[in-house]
C-alpha cells in the first residue's frame, strides 16, 4: 500500500465523481487538459514569485498559498481526467512511485547532478 491508497473509493473521490456529473464538458479530455495546463502555469508562477520575493514574508506566504491551491486544483483535474479516460488514479500513483524508484536507481549509478 503506497501512501495510504486503498481499493475503496474515498469520500473525496465519490464527491469528485458526483461533481463531475454536473459539468457539461466533463468527458472532454482536451478541455480537462486545458484547465490542467492553466493550473500548472498558476502553480509555476506562484513558486517562481515566492522565490523571487522570498525576502517579503507576507508576499511569499501569499504566493505559496496560491500555489498550494493551484496544485490542489491540478490534482483534481488529473483525477477527473483519469475518470473520463477510464484510468484508475490510484493505480497510476503506484505506477509513478515505481517509475521514480527505477529512475533513482539510475541516478545512483550515474550520479546526481545539482539543478541550481
């Protein structure tokens, strides 16, 4: 069990599925991807600005709060995209963790490079 993933749908997942029914474009993957791209852009901007204004604590906190909301919205869009395609969100989370473990093994062999 990775990250507390259970086979049953959580209350949050049930609510998302119910809310999805109210959207006229709920199964339009292109629309969903457009929203996801918008949210990821908002997250990126928030993180960049939080770093840019790191000496202004009030601004930094506000940018990070906006980034947190953007990430929450992006996760919601990813979940709804999975639902519309018929992919199991939790299965994809597990797949992602396994893929990260594989990449880390490669990094250990090849060495880690600093981004900054």
